[in-house]
C-alpha cells in the first residue's frame, strides 16, 4: 500500500503544470482548537491536507489518512482541517493542495503556540506614576514591552485619542507640553488577541510653567480719587510658585512685594504699572493703568487794558481729571476782597467785559476776577468747587470816590482838616487845591497838605467797597472867617483830570432835642425825643431829672445812636408815687444846646395784682407742669417780698458811690443829613435802670416827712437773675450834679480832631 501511495503522489506531481503557493502564520493557545481553512477554488474537486514532519497526507477530500488515536483532527464539511486540544507536538507547518484545470493551489499554515506580551513599562516615570515636563520644551514619552507571539500593537492614548502606535516593543511619543497639559494622563497600551486582560500603564504629567500673572477684573484699570489710598494685589499662577514679585513704572522699581500700596495717591502717581512674577521656569507680567481723578487747577489768561477798549476777554481753564468741567459765575472783588458783583461767563469759561458806557465807569472794572470750576472731584479738604483769581488793571481818569463829603464844619480859630479820597490808576501826577477865586493853595505856615496811600471807599458797579487809593489831607492850622468858603480839589494823571468841591462851614452848638415826651411806667419813666441839628459835630444827649421840691439833680448820658430819627431811653427804679421833674439837652464839642422845658411826671406804683397777673401769664404760657410749678414758686416769693417792702419805712444806705459821665462814641452828621434822617421812621430805644445810691454829700439834710424820706430811698441791691435784658443798671449811667456836669464840659473829649 505504501508503494501505491508513493506512485499516486508521483503521478500527481507529474501532472502539475503550474503551482500557486500562499502562506500564513496561525497562533494557537495550548489546549485550544484551530480550524485551518483552505481557499477552495472549486467545490467539485478534492482538497488534500499535509501535516508537519511527514510526507503522507493527513487527508484527501473528507477521508482522514492520519493515524491518530485521539481523534483530535477532523475535516469539516467545507474541507477545513480542524485540530482540537492543541498540544506542542501540533506545532509546525500545515498545507492544503487544490488542483483544478491543471493548476494547483497550495496554501501553507505555520501553526505557532501563542505567547502573551508582558513587562510593559514607561521609562522615566516615577514610582508614583508621574512624569515631569517643562512648558514649551520637547518631552519624550517612551513605552517598552516584551511583545510575545503574535506581536501586538503598542499605542499611546491621551483623552481617549490614539496619539501613536507601533508593533515593535518600543514606542516613543514626542511633543511640547503646554500649561493645559498639566495633570493630564497619558496611557501606553498593547493591543493583542493573546491577552485575556488588557495590559497598559498610565502616567500623570506634571508640567512646570512660568507665572501667569493676573489681577482682579476691576483692577485691570484703576480709577481713584487723589488723596485716597491705593491697593493692587498681583496674583500669579505658576509651577513652581513664584520666588519674586516686582512693581515697576516707566522702568523704575516701585515695590518688591506682590501688593502695590500707596497711602495717599497723588496725581503724579497716575500711569501704567507693570507687575512681574518670577520662578525657576521664567517670568510673567501684567500691565494696569492707574487713572487718578483730581480737582482742577484753575488758571486764567487775560491782558490788562486801557479805558476806551470795546471789550476785554478773560479766559478760564481747568486742568484736572476728568476733564469735563462746570464753570460757575465769575466774582468781581476789590483790592481788599470786598464783593462787587457776579458775572455770567460762557460755558467754556470765558468772560467778556463790554465797555457800554465809554470811559466814564470803565475804571470800575479794576479788581480781582475769580473763576470757579468743578469737575465733580473735591480737593483734600472736601471742597468741590475750585477757584483762581487774577487782578485786572484798567487805566483811566482819576476819580473822587464815594466817601468824600461836600461840606466840613470847623470852629473859629481852631484847626480844620479836610480829607479827600482819590482813586487813580495810574497814580496821579498832580494834586491842586484852589480857593473860590481860583488861587492855588500851597503848604505854608497856616496851610499843610499831606498825601498818603491808603484804602478808600468807592462805588464799583453799585457796590461800596474798599480799594487802594490816595488820601489828600488839607489842614488849616487856625481858621479865621475868610477861610469859611469853597475849595476845589483838582487831580490829574496821564489820562485826564477830575475835580471835587468842598465847603468849610462854621460850626455851632447843637440844637435842643425835639418832641420830648415822658411816659411813666411801673417804678420808672420812658423818655423819647427826636434828634435835632448837631451843629456840625457829633452830639450826645443828656437827661436831667430830680424829685420835685428836691434840689438834688441827677443827669444821665444816653447811649443812643444819633443816626436814628427817634430815640428812647428808659430809667427804672424810680420811687413809685413820687413826682419827678425831667428836662433834656444835647452836647457837642462846641458846647451845650438850650435846655428843654421842665416836665413833671408822677411815677406809677406797681401793685400786687400787676405782679401776680404778670407771673400768671408767664405760668400759663409754659409748656409743661414743671414750668408751672417753677412760676408758682416765684410768684409766692415775689408776693412775700412786696409785703415786706410795704412794711418797710426806711432803707439805710451804707455805701457811698460816685459816678462819672460816660462818654460814648459819636457819629458826625451834618444838618442835611439830620434833615434827611428826621424824615425816617427809625426809632432807637435804650432802657436804663437808675437804681443807685446817692453820694454821701448829696443826701438831704432836711427831712420833712416820711414821704420825703421815701424820696431819697431806693432798693439797695438787685440780684443778677432779676435783671431784664433791656435794662442797664447804675454802673452803666452817669450820675452827678448839674453843676459838676457843666463845670467840666470844656475838658478834651475823645472825638476832638486836634487831639
């Protein structure tokens, strides 16, 4: 039989005209089953299978020729060779031969035992499966494995994406890590069918990167008001942490700390600041612009001018942040800061001064002009509006100003001074004084002319203000009758001349007071009168009174305002029920007026009913029970005191006081002023409390009755809490005998011009 097979095989070999051969490896697990499939080109022809290590076929068609006791080999319906329970002896080459139309097809199978891969690792990974890289620098991830049979595919995976793969036992992936790759994971995995469980390694990438510097969103541009404090925190994201921070401005180091702090911000602190952070990898920086809001500095541009120009322009400018401004009214003030007027300028800060009246009042434009500006930012003192002022210098004719008079009163054979006030810009070049005949007066024995620079009162645009001017004093050392006449003052400067006329009038004693009336009141009297011509000098008024049938006279000087038409004076603490005789006179430096006629008035007696009624009204007007109780207590006290006063028949005076006439300030007025004032309705009232003790040498020696004793007695003391606000007590009045008063009237007084 063996020979028959050999002959069959030789015949087949001889028949072959052409041979097509293919080969593949087949991996089989120990104990597994493998089915070798021959590429069947025709279902009608038979397929012959050959095994390793033997020449004879395993099968032909579906017939098995392999002598196998375990029946592990079989032919399937499709002529495939199936090997079950694979063992090491099954390893080798298997082939199938198919012949059709004198063409033979041969396909070889190399059966190999499967070996799974092992020892997969990632080089340069640490024990905790991390790997380190530097941002921007190339990094190599290397993976190695013992491949096994068949060889699998090594692949790098990141974020579920395959980065690179290879069938070799080593796979490298090169890339430049970024900050976003920090803490991300990279996996090396082998893909093979030989593994029951997957084989892979994963590492975490630590990326070192330079600082990313950032500020809070609101700090990317800082807006702050001058005077406040500024704090900017510089933050950095870096690995490793920054080792150094710096703040610079225009390449100048400002701070070496992460936080920039300025205690009090100044406008010079505005600008661009750069924060730089540094670590071992590199540096990072960020810029921020600091905008400092500050109040405007105000400047004014202008030119001085001469009278006669059509207009003059002043331009006001603000320099602040923000640079949106509100311009308020301009203020015009004098040399001494006195307010003259407000002026409306334009919305852009300019002011035009029109010359609407020629050069007659153009000099009134002299002075300071204040521009006020705001941009909504206060200064360090909290003031919202800022101002600046300039002095506008306008040249023109000299002016005789507001505080000049047209008449002066003088005493015969006494010194007379005439003061003339001038405003001249530029300064006058000549001052002349002329009499009514046109003769110029010069300084000599009897005439002295004094010039000085001083403030004068002038009318500027309807306001009486102080300005820098000149005072010309014309002194006549001894006035005789021929000097009581008219004088003309002429002042000249480079722009023109002005003149002023003054008349010297001979002065006299004042006229007696008019319309003197006496109104009796409880324990006192109210005296009122109308002032009369003062004789050319300041006058004061005196009230002369005494108890009827008593030769001791009392005289008081009223502290009145002689600028009022009607004057009133109250004398308190007179003896109730007594008759008093009153008369008045006035006095100036020349002498006294005539005395008014004597008027007799009986002083009213204050009754218990009056006191109780007054206290009751006070109590009723109170707004609380406490006030009512307090008023009741006071009423009881007053009633008891009145009862004691009625029982008292005599008060002993244990003190002796002497009072001098008190001379108050005087307001000089002329008769025209007096006549004008008399037409007004002003009334000045002063209350005097005449409580006093008579001088020892003035006490009466003849006491005729108890009533006479009462006439010389008065209350010895008054507590301070009983003083009414409108009353003046004994220390504020002048008490003396009429004889003593008139004997000393020629003594020098404070208003004497010769003093």
